[in-house]
C-alpha cells in the first residue's frame, strides 16, 4: 500500500548494517541541509549563519504536529502532513527573518541570521515543558513504525530510502530552478545586484524566494530527522551544527550539488567512525573537533571556493579524463 | 535593588565594551567581523586565572591589600600580552592569506579560527569550568592570638590512590576557636608554621574596579588612536588602504598592531570577567563575543567611543530589561530569555540603523 | 630619472598595459594624455607600487623598483597624488599632511615641509584643523598634492588634478604645479584628461591608447599635431 511495500526493504540488519544505515541517514539529512544552504550561500551568494535555526524549527514543528494529531490519524498521512507542516513553519520563519534582513550587506546578514538561529534555540530551551519540551527535549511518536510493523520493512532502511528520495528530489528541484528564468534572475542578482535591478529583476523578491525555499528544505530535513530520532533536544541544533553544514557546502564547492552530497558523506562517515572508536582511541579522536575547525580554516585559505569549486563531480571527472587523454597522446 | 541591577549592568557592560573595542578597531581597518575575538578574550581570562591561582605573591609578605592588587596587576598584563600576541599570530597565519579572497571567505575563516581556539582550549585546559580561586592572606602562626577571627587553612600535599600528587586546603582553625598554646602546638606538629585566610572579593567592589578600569582605559585608547603616529596611520588605513600605502604606511604592520591592541584590551576584559563571575571555561568567549559585536554595532562599528557606549548600553539593557519585565510585567522567566533579548536587539539595530549610534554611513567601495 | 621599459600590467586576466615604455628626466614635467580607460592611471599605480608589472622593467634613479611594495617606493622619493584625490576625510587637514610626512622621522624636517606646503597652498593653513571631508573639491585637490609634497619627493606623480574642479581653481592648481617644479626642483609626471592644459604646462608628452604608447614628442609639437588635436584637443 505504500512505497515501502514495493521496495525490498525488509532486510535483517546486523550491528554493522545498523551503523551503516545510521550513517547513511545522517548523510541524507546533512545533504538536504547542505543543498539548501548551498542555494542561499552558493547560488544566491547571500551569507546565512542561521540555517540550524530553520532545521530546528522544522524538527520541532513536525514533532509538535505529530504529537497533536497522534492517534487521530493513520501513520503515513500524519508523517507526510507533519513534514508539510514543518516546511511551512520553517518557511514562515525564513520569510519573517528574510524580509527585514535580506537587504543587509553580506557579513551583517550573517550576524543577523546567526542571532536568529540562537534565538530559536533559546526559545525552544525556555519553552514550557508541555509545549515544546524545554531543555529536556521532546519525544516524537514513531508513526513510521506503523508502516514498518505492517510491512516488515526495517525502520532505518525505510528512513534512509525516504532521506535519499528527498535528496534526489531537492537536487532535481534546485537544478531545474537554477535553469529556469527565475533561477537565472537569482544568479544575476548574486552577480551584480544593481545591474540586475536595472534589467527589471526585483532583487529583494529573488533573494527572499531563495531564502524561503532553502528554509523550507531545512525544515523538511528537520521533520525527517525528528521522526528518525524519536527524541529531539534543543542542544542538538547548536552553532557547531551550522559550522558543520557550512563546512559541507564549502568542502563540496559553493554551487555544486554532487560535491555537497559527497562532502556530507565524507564528513559524517569520519565523524561516526570516530564516535565508534573506544574513548581512548588516541590523538585523532580527541582532536577531531580541532581538526574540523582546522580543515575549515585551511580550506578558506587555500581553496576559498571549495575543493572542486562550483563544478559538479562529473565535470571534474571529465576534465581529468581529458587531461589524461592529452598526456597520453603527447607521450 | 534597581541600583544593584544597574551596577551589574554597568559592570557587565564594561566587559562588553572591552571586547567590543577590538571588534570595532579590527572591523574599521579590514572590514572583518573577527569572530575569533571572543576567543582572545577567553584565552585572556584563562591566563588571568592561572596567574591569580599560581602567582603566590601573598607569600612575599607584603601588607594587605598589596598582594591582591599586585596579583591583578600581573594577571592583567600577562592576559593582555598573551591575548595580543595570539591575535597577531592569528592574523598572520589565518587572516592575512584570505584578506584578498573576499569578505565571506574572511568571515568564514574567522568562524573556523574561533572554533579552532575553543576546541584547542578544550583539549589543553579541559571542558569543565574552573573556579576562580579566592585570594589568600597569609599569617605566621605565631602572630595569631586569642579568638580566631576567620577560618584559617593550609595547603597539604597528598598522593591519591592513582598515584597523583594533589594539593588540598585543610581547615586548621575555625572561626571562634581559641588559639592557645596547645592548639598552636598541635598545628605545628602537623608541620605548618603559617596559615592563611581566604578573602572573598565582593562582587560589587569588583564591579567598581571594572568600571574604573574602563574609565582608565578610555583616554589611553583615545590618545593612542587620535594622537600617536601609529594611531593616525590606523585611521588613515581604515579609511583608504591604498592611499595610506602611498604615504609609506606599512598596512600589514598597522593591521597587526590593530589586532594586538584590540586583543590586548580584550585581555583586560577577560581578567575583569573572571574577577566578576569567578569562573573560566573554553566556551566562555562565544556569547560575550557575539554580544560585544552587538555592542559594537549599536555604538556604530568602527567607532571607538561607539564601542564603549554600545557596550554599556547593552550591559545595562541586559540587566535592566529582564528585571523590568519580571518586576513590572510579572514575567517570571524573563532572565532565562536575556540572551534572546540581546540577539533580538541585534537584529533590530541591524535592520533599523545598521550604522549604529555614532557610526558613519558606510561607503561601499567599488 | 624614471624609466619604464616594456611594462605589462594585468587586472586579473585582462591586460591593461602592453609593453609600455616611457622615460622621465630629472627636472622635467612630462604628461601622459589619453582617453578614459587608456591606462593612464594604471601606469601611475604601477610606478608607485600599488600594482605590480608582470613583465618589463621599471627603474628609478638607476635602481629597479618594479614590483616593490608601495610603502618602499615612497621611501625612495616617489610621491603619488592619486586619482580622485583620496584624501582621508576623517582626518583633519593637518593630520592628512602629517600622514604625507609619515616616513620623515625628523621632527624639524617635517615642520619645515609643513611650512613649505602651507606657503604653496595657504588655504590649507587656514583649514588646518578642519576635517578633510569638509573641504571643497579644489581644496581637497590642493590637500592631495600638498600631502604628496610632504615627503619631499624627487618625483611627483599627479593623477587628474583637474578632475571635477571649478575652472578657476584648475588654473590656480596648475600654477602651483609649475611653482613646485621651479622652486622645489621636483620632477613631475602628470596624467590629465584636459590635454590642452597639460601640454601647455609640460615639456614633453606621451599619448596612450588602450595600454600602448602611440605617440611621443615635445609638448609644443603635440599641441600642434593635427591627429592629437583631433583626438584629444577637439
């Protein structure tokens, strides 16, 4: 009856498979976050440091919605509607912060959005226990379990599948948007706001649109994340997460879709692999947070536009092949 | 009551001002929001902490309150110098290479440096907060007579089951004990001929000192920037770097010096912070750093008097607004929201008056 | 005194100067004329070290200075009064002039320079404590030249001193430039769009087009040259 029943998802997972599914799910989430931040920072060339705020809004929006309607609705529609609701909440948040702030210059916008992200976290932390759970967090009814119970599909495998379907959809949507008239208008505004304005493009509308769309995707990531985790706490959505998302975008190359997913995989894999190691695993594990930051600084110094720049990995591959072919014919 | 909150606010505001000064100076000259500035403040606070903990100037035997003042004097200089040198190093290694790569790259580098310093601090000094040690006043055992006026302690070293050597304070004489020959002999038997009492600094007197320090620093900075050759070069370079180079001004040197002075003052703020709040931790710089940036924006970024006024306004607002919300409007949790209030304040200022109170309108360089 | 040989300069990947060669002898006033975007300002910026040549040689008093940092080049006696004046508007007039003497560490020598500049431009003395931003365009130009003169340069680079200034003040400024050469013995390389005035003042002139020198001659000869007349003096 659902997508899950058509897919071979009913796999028995060993502990190893368990770990891998967890990694892959997080890769999907961070890819969604990275792709949406990429829309703001890579394509629209605005500088947002508040993406973790929209992520949190989505997660809490979905959690709240699910709690409210749990028991009144079957699992699948509730899951879908909570996702839509979460996107709506994050989009409204994006609109509220975007409208006044998007006219700010680059670094001022960064600070304003950072302030916004922190306000969201503090607000959740101080929320009444019965509304959003306060600092203790919020338990989300596992509505997806309704599905997995019926179909015998593994919960994690299903979530990974959902995650990657969403990543593919988002990538496809961004690609199409960039090639549409609206998207090109956005790129024009990013290049030169004044010149674009003279061409009759409304720069504010173009920016707000990109910002709201990106917020909605971050909200969606939050919703799926909340359903997967089962319990969410405000501290998960801290500024370090923002830096992580940013690192993924920069590592993958500002404006590169495949680079973003690749970078998300790299980062999450290393992080989870280190987490698996015993506590006394040594220098690399202890200093991982330091290395994170160091990588970011080194990247900015040596490759401020990302490892591959704005190119897709397929382009890089093609260029490399061309180079090799040239070398071979020269030899 | 209200006056207490006002004093709290001014004390906090003075600390914000100390941090905001560096933010504003650096922004003025290279248009970089130096995110890592809060970490210079944090490192300053740690250096101050170690000085106050380990200097042991009390043992020299000077009359009170000279040892405490000397402690702070040394701590201030050490904290400021270390913070300043760290800033110069950071600028040279991380910021200078990206200065031409655009402001976004520079800001992201700054975010990275900030995290890097935080996490190095976690690795080196541990993630747990450390409490600021109360200053001690030493007394020779023979000088104490009659009824004890305070609790007296001595440090004893012992070895833990893990084989570590730990120093621990032992309470030898409680307040009210009668110090007769037997008491004295029993202490001497334990191997001590001097004991100390702990002096708790009253938060209020510390706040006065912090505010006084700010008042003391203001004319120094004013003189430095307005009157000295280097200060004029700084102002010239912040307005037009190319024109400044045509005068023979070495921009790199001026930028390094700006970082040094800014972080030096943040170091003062760091010592003021531990003296006021009594503890240090690696994440200490993040929030005050952000708020100091808010303060710099309120005052008008690039303006030195603006940073001081902005810092004081923000400090007072942070103390008074939740107080008013709680007392007048009956909102019980107002204090838990004070950080959110500060950030909301930031967004409003950025949107409504991005040039701040004393800032000049920004000229976009084409 | 100053020799540029085959200098190439780029903005990113765009070549702005193509093998530019010019020569300025001691005591001369040489002018570089050409239309907007021809490369006049780039030439001056390259001489004063704000830009680096990718090829070619720049020698000043027999010493290679191409690619050296701007602050080092000033120290060797080249002062540059840049296009658009670029005075420090937040600093007072006096402070602007102090900046001009930044490399003069001897206080009495700096004082002497200040007196000299005040004699050249008495208006600056009247406005000494005003901030630079409050001056009129002409006064700002005087300040820019005065500031450059503070370092007692052997060679003065002047970029468009007549730009955006009332004609009556332009006359005054050109008289003062002549005076600087006569009384201070300063060699001058002048870039101007107002070719007529520049050629009347100068000894020799170069015509620059899209980054190349296309013509060079005595100033008087250039003034009479029909091609130059048509293109720049029309």
